C-alpha cells in the first residue's frame, strides 16, 4: 500500500439540508435560533417576483429586509453596500439566496460588518483573523454551480481594478446550506450550462489537485458522477427535477472537495478572464477546462481514467475509452458551450496579458502539473478553437 501523505480537511458549514421545496424550512430554522430580524441578500431576479412575495410571507414576522446584488461578480463597492444594509437592518438572520455572487457577497458583508474594516484588510494570505458575525447564516443556491454554500471563502474584486481579493475563514461559512432543487427550475438553459460546468470544473480540479486527499477525493468523484450523468439532462429539460437535484448535490459535493483541495490551472485562467474581460466564470471555465485537462492528463495517472468514466455518464460517449479531456470536451459541446476564446479575448496582446495574469494565481501551484508562462500562453492560444466535442490536442 502506498503511504498516505499528510493532509488537512476543512468543512465549517454546520448543516446541509436537502429537500424538494425546502424553502419553507426557513421560519423553523429562524425560530430554533431565536432570530428576531432578517436580512436577505439575493440575486436581482428575486425582487418584484413571486419568490420575493413568498419570502416575505415566510419571514413576515422577522420584518425581512431584501437587498439585491448587482449583476456582476462581487467587488468591494457591492460588498460594502450589502454590509451597510446588513448593519442598518440589525438582522440576526442572514439569508443568501441566488448564485455565487449573492452568496459570496453575503459571506463577505457579514465579515466586514463584524470586523469593522474594509475587504482588503481581511484578504488572504495576510488578512487579519476574522471575528464571527452574531447571526444565523443560511445559504440557498438557486443554481448548481459555485458550491459557495459550503465553502469558507469569497472572491471579491477591488472596484476599479483587475485585482481579485480572496477572503477565507471558517467564520465565513454558512451555518446551514439549504438545498432546494425547485429553486432552479426557472433558470435559463445558458445559466444551467455555465453554472453546471463551473461545478464540473470544481470537481475535476479538486480531484486532480496536489492537495487532493482521501477525504476530498470521494466528494469529487461523486460530484463528477452526478454532474456527468445529469447536467445535460437538466440543461435540456428545466422541469427535470431529478436531474436538477442531482446537479445541486454534485455542485455542493464539489464545493466541499475544493474547499480543502483547492483548484488548478483552469481556474487560474478563468479568474484572469473574469478580472480582465468580465467573462462569466462558468463560461471561462468551460473555455479552459478541456485544454488544461489535456495538459494535465499524463500527470493525472489513473485519475484521468476516473475522470473520463465519471464524465462519460449514461449514454455519454465511449466512457473509459475516451480521454478525460475528450469527455469534458464532449460534455461542453453537448450543452452548447463549445465556443472559441476570440469572443471573449479579442487580440494577441490581450491573450498575452491573460497568460501573464493567470500565472499570478495561487491555483497554478495547486495544479497537478506545474506550468510556466509559455505553456499557459500555448494553452490560451489553443482555447481559440472550438473542439466540436472531440479530443483537444496539445503539443506540450
């Protein structure tokens, strides 16, 4: 037996509750915790619609204050605005409902409120130790994607720059992750696709990370199996609640895995694309992952076969006969994310800057195969070409 390397596993989320129509459990959770006032940080689509009315009915006795986040990834301005609303509300129940932006904003806003400092004072690796916020914190993801409901971190851009701060502490994690597949039924197919491929990327990169361990690998493998078998189903049929439930659980499992194992080269590139070009994160990962997996394939060893088998799924190509990169390429093509990089990064100088910026990410060091700037630049160049669902080929 091969010796097991030392590892650290971290998971601070207190409870994960999954149930169809789980939303009505909010009042009971609030009552059990003795909450008196609610602040809800939500995606913009919630306001003015039936979901806002339902939330106000459920939490009417707690005088709910609703704050919608902007339609972009969190930055220092939007997080500070949420903090101000939270402080003014005096809430002891904080609910984040939406995608990763709403949940990350709520996570960061609570820490800014309880620590009395700006986001950059909390940013890792030299950030101050965070003081907990005196509230019950519940996260309800409306998409199967980021896994933010079970992670201990938030990514916050510094407004007006391309710098992204990482805030991380066990104090940031949700007390309760409430998984309700019914909340995702109305999501447009493009949102299901990009969020789902983000979750796939989390699972694949956590599985292949240098910090993967005997505790993170089972979560990553289960996530890949669930997403490989169900993401295309959920994309094709928004009413397929069984597929949506499987993707929601898979995204959560991937979040638990990457919380300890971290990620890799696809996320390094995707993060730079978001900072420099405001590319939606799931789309950026879809552009990168088949190519970075082709780069990593030899270093992954037997894990490459596992990835191919998991992503193959029922009726999904040739399963283990595919390479890992080919399986990921085929899935990307099936959900109509097989586009070229030129639509997002238009010229050679921008691609040069993208490669340079990606090398500044700490995820590069977590990648199973160490990459230099020249190799990342080659990967970026290959990302310009759709694969048509076939195997990506790199000469690296």
